């Protein structure tokens, strides 16, 4: 052991630069794994822990539009056999109301409660931030408005309910389970009792609703429970609007940004860890080459191959221990930045805390990985024979062909000598090619996310269908409204789309798009297999749903609504990140087989005829259409939605994550390339020190040798940049499809801006050149005289 | 005779672990054009240090070195490199050809620093290689594929490619057997006869005989000088004169 330690100490002393380079690569890997696991094991479980703490039970059913017949006794009768306990409270419920969030609005169902919300038995609401000095018309908003929505205490907050505008002052922010996050489809707001009563008086008939929070008995299926009771509630009041979510869906919808972040980091880690493995292999191979004589001498005096191997393993083991422990510490230091992104969507307070698995797994992984790679790569030490090693006879140059003859080449002197170095160092070229390529791919993925989530948000990520705006007319004015919209010269593609929930064999609810004309759908990527339905016996369902139940295109599924049901032929799969991937689409004729459409208001979706590149102009143009409709039809307008405004609000959390990812990924890429170049150039300069000495003696300046060396890396960098830019361009969408599969998108067609890829490729190539030039500074220290007399 | 190099109070001190070692002490010296100057001395006397200081490869601690009218001690490393390109040629004991370059490329790599026209340079490199008896079949080979004597002659060709004012040779036969060494010395002598100035460090009396001026370095100083005149093969009197000089120097 002592002799191993002796050799290890000597290795660490002699190879400080290599050790430092490898240390940082292992360090970065640990930081990335650490952050991913902290998100997985610590941040994301917060949502469930908080739900349990706030006693949210197993889910909720909310019902409105006539609740007078749905008495407490009836509810108890319906659900007591399936539940251990339940709690019912009254609130005011409104569908698809645009409310301020982030830099725009978000159109979402809202529930309003009075101050009794703070003293509920179940589904408790807890105040996190409060300004008790605020009085009058005040509102408590879910915490996500603070963390992800950019709203602060004392801000003015307003929304419009059926033509009446309500203005509040923000008094506080709350932690609550249901209605706490925009991705869960509902925001629960607590308002002052006075305003609550006013709204109750004005809209109570349709808006007053019940919220049934339940905790199921063991073995009761949440899906079946919800569907069964929805149907029972509809029996009591056929026009009631019933919705509900189970706790799993709510928790998932509040944590998927964190999941994207964690998975992205793990993917990046796998690339960095591959770079670590390549560099370890390269360093060990160089070590053996550089220390051949020493190894021969050590073997000659009695060291065994095992002793030498053990010293190498111990050397890198020490490095991995130091790097992984400091890496985990650093991960904890930077975690608050990423925690803010997670909280921004989760909407629950979260403090970074020590998590044993998240701290131990990265350390153990990096150490085991390093030791394994070292043991494999150091195996050739055992094969070294002392005499051969002493003569340095194992590794010798084996130049067979003069690829760049100086008397014939048309290249400049520096370029031709750089080419010679390039050709003579294939291992270095392969590593540079692969690592640069990995980093290009990483940056292109980050660019794709930035472009599609932030710069020009792709609505398909969040919305099954996109448009410029929606006007909802009541039944009395539906035809007149349609004629008016058609008469306008500034809009086009007017179609009628209604959303409602249907049910699959009492097992699962499907959020369904009922569309009058499928050919007018803007989302061309919606149906990724088969086709959209055309006839009244057809339906397309989401792939995620179909996968769970083993349903194929061509099969039939029975959809129900209340007492009615019908077997539809599945014509295709659609993709969506919404509603936990449980969506369907069919025509009005198909819907009428099980649903009475007579009383349903007419939702007309339209597109602007000419869209501007500036979202603000589009927002204003859409507003113009909506305002004209309101002016013309007044109280007949049930609802309006400006998608450009909603987009701003809905994409707020995506924007922050994608911008952050672009910065993090590009920075890590540059750092990893810098470290790889540092290690490769350090080793190259060491191996070529004699040549540099000779060339300096002949009259080559340090600058010219530095330039040659930096240039020698450029063919592999440029090749990598070209090959991987093109490959990334074509592979990014298939890769994202695999990645986004987790979130319901199966076939992605994200935009990848070619200029962006070119900028990344050129930027990394230029950065690589200057980083290489920077690393070659050590050539300056080589003095021809010292080099020659040292030999 | 015109001098190429003139040193004044040339000193070189090495510091090792706080201990100062004065390798060259106040050397005043002139190297003349057309001479084959030989520097002799015991191991550690400072002869190689003197050679590399004179050639601008190493920097003296004190004193001045005027090379063809220019004080090279005031130059920085890059200026020295540019200076060496066209003024100095080097022949080393270990040859120091670049292993990854062919024989011809080793010459071209040095020549391209001065010559812009590759065709002219390639022609000149070929002529030089032929003049040092390196057959054309060897030009494309790599240094590890030719013998030590051949490699050293390639080294000489490389040293001469840029028509240097002075060729510095550090123990050029030190790593060669006597027959191969003789061929190398014949080559150097031949070029000197054509007017090439040479400064050679050696501790071999047979090599030293080739010079017309012998300087003996002892303890960092020029302890003595012996003028032999032009080399003539088989000149026994010359050998005796040199042997006598060396004896007086305590060699």
C-alpha cells in the first residue's frame, strides 16, 4: 500500500495539469448529475409532500351550472362507499377566463373562494406571503403567480367575468394543491368576502359550484370513481358542468418543467461523462508512453504490473473523490437557481435541502466510473517488459507515408506543418471530433428549445390547436356572429371548435376537441399516425392514451357521456402535452351521437389574415376583432380569447427554462471543449517538445509554432462542426421526439433556425481555435537550448 | 580578417537550488569569417554553453555578443528566432531531425523560413542533399528509417540550406562511429573550404584537427588558443601541434 501511495503521490505531483483538467471534467459531470438528482429526489417530490401536508386527498370533482339539487346528503350517498373521507365546499367557477400571468394573460378555468378557504378541513389553503395592510377589494393568488407569473404584493390584479371587470389589490400568495398551477388547468383565487358576495349575486346561478375533495379507500380506481360520480351528478342535473382531476395528474402537471430540466441535464451529463472516459483513456495511454523508462525501471526493481496499475487507479480515484465531493457541494450552491425554475411552475414553496441519495449517487457513480475506466485502460501496464520499456521500445513512431510533402504542397508553411501535426495525431483528432460534435448537438438542442419555447414559441407544445383568437357567441347569435366574422376582411379560416370531456369505458376521461371542419386545423403535426377523423363514426385519440390501453388505429373504442355511448373507429393518433396526454378529436356529427349540442355556445376560432412578425401587432389586431364583436353583440358574447396574449402568459415558464438552458448548455460546451483542448494540447506539447525545440533552433518563433499547433486541431474541429451541425439539424427533432415522448409529443417538428445553427457552429469553431491558441501558450516556455541540452 | 562575432565580458551563470554556478566568466572573443573554429575543453567546462550563447540560442547573464554588427543580447526570443533563421545553421550531436517529417521535409521546413519560392528551394535542398551524399532514394524516408551517419549529413544539409553566416556544430560526430564520423567531418571540412564559417564544439582530437583555430575553454574562460592553418589530410605535424597545445592546457 505504501509503495502504491508513493507512486500515486509522484503521479499527482508530476501530472498536475492533467489532474486539474480531469478534475474539472469530473467536477462538471458531478454538478450536472447532482442537480438532476436533486430535482428528481428533492424538488419534484415537494409537490406531493405539499399536497399531503395540505390534505388534498386523492383528487377532486368540481360541479357547477345548477347545484341546488346536489345536496350534501346526495353526495354522501354517492361517494361514501368508495371513500375513507371527503369534504365538500362551495365556490364560484368560471371557464376559460383570461387572467394576467407573466408578461401576458393565461386563459384558464378559475375558481373563486371567500375567506372561508383558509379554514377548510381538506384541500387547505395556506398563506405564504401577505401584506396585511391591504384592505378593500383584495385577492390572494396562488404562489405560482409570484414565482412564475411576476406578480408582487400590492400589485393591481384584474379580470373580467361575463362582461364585468373586477379590480383587486394583491394581498397575498397562497400554497394550495388544486388550482395552484397554470398547467393543471385551474387557478383557485381567494377574494375578499364583499366582492365574493357581489359576484355570487351576479353570477351565482351558473357560477356557484361545489368542490368535492375525496380520499379513496384502498383498491378503488380514481379514474372509475371520477367517471362514475360524474355520470351520477349528470343524472341529478343533466346540464351541470362537471370536471375533476386526480392528485397524480395534478402533481405531474406541476412538475414537468422540472422533469424536462432534470432529464436535459442527465442527457448532457452522459455526453460529458463520455468525454471524461475518452480523456481518461487518453491520459493513461500518454502516461504510459511518457513514462515508459520509469515504468521499466520500476518493474526492474521489483514493482509488479498490479502495483503500477494500483497507483494509476489510486491517482484517478483520488481525483474522482475530490471532484465528486466538491462537485456535489457546487451543485448545492447553484441548485437555488434551478430550484427557482422548478418552483416557477410548481407553485409550492421549496427550500433546497440535503438529500442523501442525490448527494451520494453522483459521488459513487463518478468514482466507480473513473475506477472502472482506469482499470480497463491501465491493463496494458501489465504487458510492459522492463527491458523493452527501458529502451523505450514499445511505442515508437511509425511514419509510413509523407502526406504533406513540403516541396509539393500548395499550403502555406504554417498550414502544412499544422497538417503534419494533424495527420500524426489521429487519437487527438478523434477525441476532438467526438467531443466537439457532442457539444454542437447539445447547443443545437438548447437552441431548438430556445427558438420554440421562448423566441418564437411553438404553440403545439401547449395547445392542441392554435389560432389568433376565439369568440364565443350564445346560441341566439351563433349564426349572425358567424356571418359577421366571415364578412370581416382581416380574418380567415373561421372554424367551430368546442372542448368537452368524454369518457372511455368508465376508465378514463378524454379531453375532446369537437371540430366542424378538420381541413381547417392549423396544427398539421397533430395527427402523427393515421389520419384525422372525417365521418360521424370516427375518432382520433392521443398516442399516450392509446398506448396505455393497447388500442391501435383501426380498433374501435366506446366513448360515453352520461347515459349515451357509441363505438367509434380510431382513424389516427394525435399528440399533445395537455391533459396528461389524454385527448381525442372528432367531428360535430360524431359528437352528436352521444351529446346534445343544442345548448352549447358557439366557439368560433379564427386566424388573422396577415400576421405580423411582431407579436404585439398581432395581439392588437386580434384585440381589435374581439372588441368589435363585443361592441356589436354585447351580452351575447359569452367569452373571448386572444391567443397572442395567452401565449405570452402560458409560455412564461417555458421561456425562462429555455433561455436558461441555452446559456447553461453553451457555457458547459465551451468549458468542456476548453478542458479537452487543454488536456490534449498539454499532452501534444509535451510529446512534441523536442520538435518544438528543434524548430525554435531553426528559427521558428513561438507565435508561429503556437499557430501551427492551434491550426492542427482545426481540421477535426471543422469536420466535427460541419458533420454534427448537419446531423444535429436532422437528428434534433427525432431526438426531441424521444425526449418529449415522456410529455406526450411523439413526432416533433420543431423549427431549427439555420442561421442559429451556423452561428453556434462558427462560434464553437472560432472559440475552439482561440481556446487552442490560448492553451498553446506553454510553447512559449519551451527554450530551444534547454530542450536540446536536456535530451 | 573580418569578424562575424565579437563578445565582450560574456558571462553565464546558472542558479540551481540557490547555488550559483558561473559557467562562462568574462569571455572576450572574436569569431572570424571563413574560419573553422573549434572549441575544446573538458566536460562541464562551458564549451556548449558558449556555443549556444554565441548562436543566440541561449541568453548570456552579462556581457555583449555582436553578431555581424548587431548586439543579439538585446533581442527577445522571437527576435532571436528570426535572427537565427538566416544567420545560423546548427548541427547537433543527437542530430535532432523532426521524426514526423521526411528527410526532404526536414530541409524544406528550415528553408521555407527564408525562401518563398518552393521550387527554387526544393532544387537547392536536392543539391545540398546530393552534396552530402544522401541519395535521392532516401529523401522521402523518415529519420527513423535512415542510419545515424546519414541522419547527421541530412542535419548538415539542413544547417546549410539558408546559406547561414555561421554554422554551429555541437559534437557532430559524438554519436557516430569513427568511419561515419569521418564522413561527416569531411562534409563539414568541404563546406568550410568553400568559404563556410563554422564553429564546432568537440572533445575529440581527430575532429578538432579539422579546425584552423582551436579555442580551449577551462572553468568558463578561454584558457588558450591554437592556430593551425588550413586542414590538409594526413598532416602529422598539425596533429602534433594540436596535441602539444592540448597538453599545455592540461587536457
